[in-house]
C-alpha cells in the first residue's frame, strides 16, 4: 500500500447503513477521511486511486475461530503453513484471524505452538491475531469430534507453558465452565487478556451463569457441542438465549444451525453480541482429495466436513464472505451481517483500531460486488 490511497465511488458499509457514492482516503495505513464523492475537489498526483465502481466497501472480516484453509493450518505445525493460511484468507476478504488449535495433549499443542509462533509478524496476508485454543479443558460429555483421550482437567501449569511458548500470542480459549478450578482458569486468562469462551460444555443453566460471572461471557459455536435448551433445564444454550449480555459465535452455513434459528437470534439477541465464525477445517477450498483434519480423514457431505469413519460432523467448509451472504439471505441487513463479521470480533478481541470504517481506524478493508465476490482488499 502506498502512503496515500483513495477509493472512489464505493457503497460504504457502516454499522447501521450503506452510504452510496462515497470516497475513502487512506494515509499511512489508516483511514484518514470518509466523505461523499460529490465533495471530492481534485485528484492529487501522489495518491493511488482505486475506483470501486459502485461496489461495496467494508471493514475487513475477522475470523476468530478457524482451523485451516486451502490445505494450510496450524495443525501442520510449520510457520509456512500459517503464513500460507494468512495469504489464502486474505483472498477471501479476511484481514485478521485466530488460528485455532484442536484439543490435544499438552505436549502436542506445545509442539504446534513452538513450531508456528515464528510466523507472527511475517504474514503478508491476513493479520495473525493470536491462537485460539479449543481445549483441552472441555467436557468429556460434549467432545464434538475432539479425541476423548486428549480432553484434560484444568492444568494451569500446562497452560502457562503454552502461553510462554506462544510468546503471549494466545487471543482466546474455549473451556467448559462447569469444570473444577474454572475460577482459577478465568483469573489466569483475565490477567493475560485472553478471551475465555464457554464451549464444548455440558453445563447446567446455573453452571453456565456462574461461569459468566467469572467473565466467560462469550459462547463458542452456539448450539453446537453444548447442553441444549429445554423447558425444564435451559442448559448452556438457554443461558445464551435468555441473557442478552452473553455474546456467541454462530457458524452460519445453514447446517450447523438451522437458518430460521439464525434468523431468530437476530430478533432476540443484540446484533453486537452475535459473531460470525467459520470453524472451517484445513481442507476447505482445497482442490484435491484426500482431505484430512485433526489427523483424521474427512469427506465433504451435506455442505459440511464429516469424519469418514462415522459421518460425524467435523467442522464447516464455510468462508467468511459466504457466511455474510448467508446471513443476508437469512434476513440480516448487510450492515448487520458485516457487524457480526468484523466489528464484533474486533471488540471482543480488544482490537480497537479494527473492524469499523471510521477515521483513525486501520485500513483493513474489503471491496466486493452485489454477488459477494471479492474485488479487492486493503491491508494496513
């Protein structure tokens, strides 16, 4: 990116509206002006011009729960795999992400982190925010496709070792709030600004709310791998539905959560507390079989990845832009959908300069057409 850039004739998406025929100026990687194109006085020679020709312009999307893309991901345990994942995501309009580690034995997770942490700061595509640890402190009753032998009780020494190996680059962690010593885990995460998410949990309604009081106010892939809503036992899902202050991830592929239920969430939850994630697996957008994720062969079946051996859903094949498109088809406005994809994860992950189109914000931007095809991205 040059020192100064100017985007012309864009339909700029803010948090509550779409501004047609707008211009946006970028100076040294920051948004320096947003204004109607009718106010444009002249085109200076030292400014690089991009004509959006009426396409949409939004803050870049942030995926805070993703295991891999196009055959690349942290499970390959190399810097190159993480850097390639960054490049592939940028092609899809994702400008920042949290590479997500599966639940694993401490030594296996430590191996992955130690061998990939060198990628931070070297990425040429989407910014690597920090690792998302999906376990190992989760419920054996709600493993999803996590391997039962890898699930472990809370062990702060093992987590401290991971944190040190990651050089502090742990952004979020999924744990079950009903586990013993959850208060100690919550304190550990708060001290280090790690977002502690409630997921893979068999918590009762009361146990989930006790976790929320400890700061676990964000749910991992709502409805999936958690105790379900029942009229006599609201469970984890019920706690999220009934308490507006609790935010939640949604995998909006239309399979993990029924489209009508995703639409229902828009009516009962604050938009600011819904976060679009992909939970995409490493072979998503990979050209050729065989496909593997978490050391197991998976097949694409019914719009999702399933384990070949038992056809259990292993994860999604969603991209963030397809997720935005799906949200719009489910009844969300485009500003609402992009808020779920960009603004909300930026806030939850303490990224004050990302996720919105406002003067002073990072110029992490995506331009796309009315069919949701990516035209161009800008990275600060």
